[in-house]
C-alpha cells in the first residue's frame, strides 16, 4: 500500500506531495481540479501506463518536458520500497529501490492496484479486450505460472500469425504450444470466472440488488470442442485471413441479466454496483492468496449512485480492502466516512488541512 506520493508536472499538477492513510483516502475538488490525475498517478506507478489513453504525451504538463512521480509503499510482506518514474515524451525510466533495470511484472506484484473508473458501462459493454485484461491481471496475481503461460502462448501465436501471413505451409508446428498453454489458460480462467461470479452474486444480494446477474466465460473457440480440434477446423480460414481466429486470445467474459445482455438492460447506477461487485470479488480472491487486497482506486464513487447504494458500497469496500483512494466532486456526497483522510484539490494543488 502507498504511504507517500509526490507528483511533478503531471497534467494540471505542478508539484504536489502528500502522505496517504493506510485506510480510506477521500479526494474532493471541482471539475478539472486534478482528482482523476491523482488516481492516474497512483495507477501509473503500479501499472506503467494510464487508464485514459495509451499516448504518454498528454500526461506531461503543458510547457514541461518531463512528468515525475515518486511513491513510498509497503508490499504484502510489510517490506518498504521506494518507486520513481520519469515520463518523457519518448522515454520512460522507472526506478525501484534505486535500481533502474526493473521489470513491469515485478512492480505489479509488489504494488497491486485495482481501478474503477467513472464509466462502468465500458466494463460490461466495451470491447472484450477490456474484460480479458481484468481476468488476466487478476490471474497474474493468484496463479504463480500464469504470466509465463501467457507469454509462451503469445509468442507462439505471433509466430503462427507471421507464418500465416507469409503463406508458410507448416503453421501446425505452432499449434502444439498453443494447445498446450491455451488449454491450461482456458481452464484457469474458467475456474476463476466461476469464483468471481459466485462472490459478485453474493455482494449484489447482500446489497438487496437482485439483478439476476450471471457471468459466463467464453473460451474463444467452439463450445464442446477442444482447442486442437478448433485450430484444425479453422486452419483454412486462418490462412485466408492471415491470422489465428480461434483461441484464448478471443475469449470473453459475458455479463448477462435474467432479461438479457447486462449493458443493455441495467441502469447506470446498477451497472456501477455490478462492476464494483465484480472487482471486489477479484480483490477477495487476491486477498485469500496474499493476505491483503490490492489498493483500490475508485474515481468519482458517488456519481450515479443514490444514497442507499453509496452507503452499502462504501461499507462493502471497507470489508474487502485495506487501502482505498476515492474521489468525489463534493465530500458531502460520500456521507460520513469514519477515519478517512481527506484531501481537497484546487487547480492541481492541495488546499485545506492536508496541504503542504
Ligand atoms: N498535459 C496537460 N497539461 C496541463 N493541463 C492538463 C493536461 N492534461 C490535462 N490537463 C488538465 O488537467 C485538469 C485535471 O483533470 P482531471 O481529469 O484530473 O480533473 P478532475 O478533478 O478529475 O475533474 P472531473 O471532476 O471533471 O472528473 C483538467 O483541467 C485538464 O484540462
Ligand atoms: Mg475526474
């Protein structure tokens, strides 16, 4: 969990530093004050890229050449670390405990975060990549060899796709690795989705939201077939198209309600509660494995939620997470949150008791 954060020249923020509470942190401020940018800084430090867009250039404050982030944090075993990031337009340098040769996966393991943004619709109705990424990040933390399986799968997939594009006859030489790794990835994801679904349902029913939600994992190939059979059956199509059209890289996690596809049926507030339940379910599974949930970054929590749901959600979050950073336009929108540390931002600067 984070203990200190310093930001220089990120978006509207020129120079801002503060100590975080190990519990709940509330960040308030008007539109454009820099609330999401603070959440973004924490996310950038852990994940290495923004949740807003891939292009790093807009992160750097207008007129500056480099955005700099620094955090002190504690890992799951209670070991303290120092993490720095220098983001230039073309160049990124990350330093962990004084070392500059740092693998992204190393930082992710030491400092896991989860993010819930202000557009929950996207999780349910957006592109499947988005949901695969949720699954893959969750599994990366709970299954020791998931990352290396995914890396082997992706390498074999790019080699097979290159062979398909070049019209090489022997694409089947990659199939063995794809089947071997893809089948395990599929089984892990399937079990993981079942666990998420059970817990998310439990949260929703705790909250009295009987939405009849079901979450199904779709493998990315024909149901009832093995991956080997599907690759075989699809080979001619793959040759014509120049890429591999079946496999775990085409998987999805489909979120339905009793009445139909979730994103088309549910209200925005209901969708937000549903997405929170899914993310909390992942956090609980993470916590069982590591003893502590990831840090939760929840942007604009009160938006779209009525008072009852806001209260239920906040108390649920308090049961699952240790450290939470929540933003809101107005702190009063959150109601009473005991023992929270509060920050108010105005034009990229802290004001109020926590300033300086
Ligand atoms: N590269 C940049 N240089 C300077 N200012 C920027 C840059 N990128 C974004 N901004 C400005 O930074 C401000 C902070 O945006 P941010 O999204 O953090 O605000 P917010 O407090 O979350 O607002 P909202 O309540 O509308 O979500 C905005 O006013 C935006 O125009
Ligand atoms: Mg915002």
